[in-house]
C-alpha cells in the first residue's frame, strides 16, 4: 500500500506541474497580445466583423467538448488491468483535456490580433484558465483510476 501511495503522490505532482504550466501559458498569451498591440507591431487586418465572434463560438465549443474528450480517454481505465496502463489513461485524459482548454487562449490571441481588442484574449484566456483549474487532477480521482476501475470525470 505504501508503494501505491508513493506512486500516486509522484504522478499527481508531475501532472500538476504539467497542468499548471499549461495554465500559465494563458498569461503569456495575454502578455504577448498586450505587448504586440502596445508596440504597434501588428497592423490592422481587414477581416469580416463577424470573424472574432465565429472564433469565440469555436472556443466555447472546444471548452464544452474538452470534458467529453477527457472522459472518453478516461474510459480506457475500465478496459485495462495494469496500474501502468491505468496511469497512462489517466495522464492522457488530464493532459489532453488541459491542452484543449488552453487552445481557447490561442484562439483569443488570434481574435485580439485581428481586432486590436485585448478583451478577446482576456476573456477567452480567463474562461480557459477557469476550465483548467476546475478540472485539476486530484489524489482521489487518481486513486479511483488505479483501484476502482471507474471512469474519472
């Protein structure tokens, strides 16, 4: 049992470092947008007025589907038997879910660069960060993945 506890603690620590790093990148996107717009590095881009709204709809769609994709990957926990395979499924679900949510910040950066409005990157990055932080891996979900063969959401 001690070995399981150490394995869970190690895996959880690694996953939290990865997920927090992904979440931190959202701040970088906001900073890049701010610097580029403030310096005037990016000139106005002629695009249809509805384009940032289309990007926002795509971003929200990604936020909605990220949880479903992560749960689908996590369903693999039911079909495998070894702890190593269960950890791989859990790890994949957490990282893929966080990466999908992070992509919303990238979309916000694009919307900001074409509109010259920092609100896009700010709002979409904030939504992405909230989604990432409310879906952090926990000790209990990791233990559940290893012991109970139930999907983790």
